[in-house]
């Protein structure tokens, strides 16, 4: 089977999206402690082996001293206009720092259990130009777990400046999509969605309970 011509031979640049205001958590989620270390560390450690370098998109940088050596950049479009501003900033950042990469892989800072083969499977699903590969689990789309062509940057910037709603799915729906389904993590406590995200203190308590179960499975 031949490799699709649109599939880059290079790993994508990784981007951790931490640009939100964390209103439900009440503090910067990137710096929230899980299992004795900042949440952003869990995400960086999971994403780094899957990508050709990574950066963090943050508009506050609060607590990101906990991630030494990892570049941090703010949104290029001001005003907290949503996660797609972070995606755009990631595209611009990748074009400057890894011009051989045709795509960027994005993950949010609040989802510490995402698959260790996330990027490989998203990259393998790309078969045509401007296609966006998006992660699913149990039939549910996780739109910021995605692989984006950096060639979409100018279109995305125009969309951010002209679309009032700026919904992630709204931009995705404008393009061909590769849907990549990921299984639940089977544990002794039952199945866990690998894209479980931490929005509240109660979510954090649940993640603390699940963390050792998942670490044991992945050893």
C-alpha cells in the first residue's frame, strides 16, 4: 500500500493549548497539581515523544515555570477568542521554528490520559490536502485533539476575525475530516475515556483516583 502523497514524512510540531481562562477550575489549569506534578507536565510528557518538538500556547503563562525548556507563546489574535486562536498561534509558531513540518498536532492542557499513539494515528489518517484529522471516542468528537495543516493558517485567521461564534467544529466542518476512533482505557475500575478532561475540582479528584490505574496499565 503506497503512502498518500499528502502525508508528510516529518513528525508534526506539538502544541499544548493552555490559553483559556480556567473559570470553572478557579485557577490556571496548567499549574494544577495531579499526582504530585503540574497538569501541564503530564500533557507535555505524553505529547513530546509523539512530535518533533512542542510548545505551549498560554495567555497568562502562570505556573509554566514548571515546564523548563518548553517555549510558551500567546495568541496572535487578542481577546480570548477561543481555542482556535491557540491553533492558529501554533501554526504560526511551527512555521517559524519547524518549517519542514506540514502539520501541527494540538492537545488541551486539561486532558492527561490521551493515547500514546494519538499523533501517529491522526497522521496516518490524512489522505488529502487540507484534511483535518480529529480524535473520537465512543462516537464523540474531541475537536481540539487534532492534526491541522499549517497551510490553513491564513484561512483560519480570517475566520477568527469574521466569524462571531468561532466554534472549533464550525471551522472543522469547512474541510474534509478524517475521523479517528480511540478505544476506552479498560481498568479494574471500569472503562475510562482517554479524553477525560479536568474542568472542576471534582474532576481533579477523579483523575487522582484514576492516575495510578492508568500508569499501571501503561508500564
